[in-house]
């Protein structure tokens, strides 16, 4: 079969600790199901690289990466030495925008064996997707600062909602909902307070709903929607949101399932014109870096999502994906577990246990 080429980029902090465990799981599953996955590692897109070169990535990063089938990515950011907006806009956000990874797909699922911070919830009760718009919205570079350092100083940053950008994320979300048993979609909005962009967003949701009559949908303002993530997480199936709202919801959702250390994500270019990128939702966690206690499950689960996407329906890839998820569930149930979910084990111990379970 085809050899799939994957760029492995660890980045900073615990990205360097969890990526090897993700690669271990992917390689184990690939060997078991006869898939050819070839990793190529890069040390750029990191703050270490920035400190040496004055930029996050070499000038030819786009040419270098564009021929890969996927990017498997740890985390970026080391705010003690490089301001976050420099490191992130110089790497991850560039990938998302230049490779047109306009879907950020972030599952929220309560897994067995994990203590749930919400009372009386069991696996199966919390099982939904946050579909986050990933290339525009509130994350825009339109704006500026004037009269810097004076009393007249002012700062303006625009949000950008294009019809093309809004419609394509909504279409993806409605189609995802159509393929799920409950066929429900919730659109995050804030059209009561954000009076231009959000009414437009609502209008496009309504229009998209017309061509997906099998989906029962509602819209909720982001404030109460956040509250319901905590109070009634069982009512959600597919939640579609703008870039910023989706960012916030995709830390809140996983927090409701016990830890952000297990939340995976897929930054997709669904048309496959460019490589898609698979990474944990979490960041570089400077507070625990070096202790070897980061939970590797988010990274490993992201690897499963990568195989699923690469396979594009192929049965062996699906089996490899399922085997990784099953192994995660086995290890969460039996241990070892990392401290964020009540265990005492380290990153590599958990990673090896998951690989063994695969
Ligand atoms: P963070 O996600 O790195 O950490 C938040 C908290 O969650 C910390 O207490 C951390 O210890 C804990 N945590 C995160 N991942 C964990 C894991 N796998 N296991 C156990 N505990 C885990 O968020 P932050 O502190 O806001 O950001 C730190 C840096 O990471 C910043 O530079 C930020 O910009 C960057 N960041 C990068 C990404 C990314 O690369 N996708 C995402 C979020 C934040
Ligand atoms: C995420 C992160 C990034 C985002 C940051 C690090 C720029 O929080 O992937 O969720 O806001 O998209
Ligand atoms: Mn985030």
C-alpha cells in the first residue's frame, strides 16, 4: 500500500514529552494493521528555534510541509522567553491558515475510569463534538494600535466573518450531525450583544439548516451555552462555534470530562488540498514540564484521529483508530494513570501501557 508521510513536530514544553508517546501508539497500531506510516521529525515551530534564529520556522516551511500527508503536532508556547502571540502566530496559526485547516474538530467524551467533576455522570452521558471555525472570526490580524504610549492610545481588532468561511464550517457541522444517531446541532451565538457579526452567523445557520432537514438544531448564546456544558452536557451532540467561542468551549468541555490532558483535536482541510494537523487541545504546560507527568492521552487520541482521517474510510485505518481508542479505555480503566486523573504514573509509563494494550 501507500506510504503515508507524517511530519512530527514536538514544539515546546510537554509537547516534547507527549509526542513520543503518540508516535509510539501510532507506530504500534500501524504495525498491527499493516499500515505504512513514516514519520519525519522537525525541531522548528518551537521557542528554542526562535531564540536561535529570530523566527519560529525556516522561510521554506510551507514548501517543506506541503507534501506531507499530515502533521502530528505537540504544543507551542514558552511565554517566559517568547511572547505567546509571536510564537503562536509564527507557527500553529500559520499552519491553520496557510494550509486552510478551516475545521477544528474537538471531541468531548467522558471515558471510563476517569473521575468526572460533574456529579452523577457516567460514560455515554457526555459524548459530543465541538466544531470550531479555525481560520477567521475573532482571530484576525485586521486592526492596529495608534498613539502608542500616549493618553490617546487606542487599540482596534476586527473580527472577520466571510460567507465562504461561515458556510463551510456550518456545512461540515451539519453533515457531521447528519451522520450521528441523535442528529442534533447547536450553534453557539451571541447575537444579542455582538450586533453585526453574530446576527449574520445566525442567518447563515438558518440558511444551512434548510438544506439539512434531518438535523434538529437550535442556537444558544455563548453564555448560557457554557453554563449548560456544566449543567446539562447530555443534551449536546454537535456544537458549532466561531473561532474564539470554539476555543473556549473546547477547554470547558474536556474540563467537564475530568481533564484537558485527554482532549484531542483535528485541524482539517477536508478537501485534502493541504496536510491536516493533529494535536492535543492543551498547550505546553510550563507548570509541569520536565516532571514527566503530562497525560499523553490527548496526543495519542489525536493520533487515532489522524489515522482515521488518513484512511478516508479504509477498513484497516479504521481498525487502527478503534484499537487505539480501545487501548486508551482499557488503560484508563485498569491504570496506570497520570496525576491529573488521580494516578501516580508518568507520561512514558502510560504511553507504554497503551501501546501494549494496542
Ligand atoms: P496549557 O494547556 O498548557 O495548561 C493549562 C493547565 O492544564 C496547566 O495547569 C497544565 O499543567 C495542565 N495540562 C495541560 N496539558 C496537560 C496534560 N497533558 N496533562 C496534565 N495536565 C495538563 O495552557 P496555558 O497554561 O494557558 O498555556 C501554556 C502555553 O501553551 C502558552 O504558551 C500557550 O499559549 C500555549 N498553548 C498552546 C497550545 C497549542 O499549541 N495548541 C494550546 C494552548 C496553549
Ligand atoms: C488551541 C490554543 C490556540 C488557539 C492558542 C495557543 C493560539 O488555545 O489550540 O486551542 O487559541 O487556537
Ligand atoms: Mn485553546
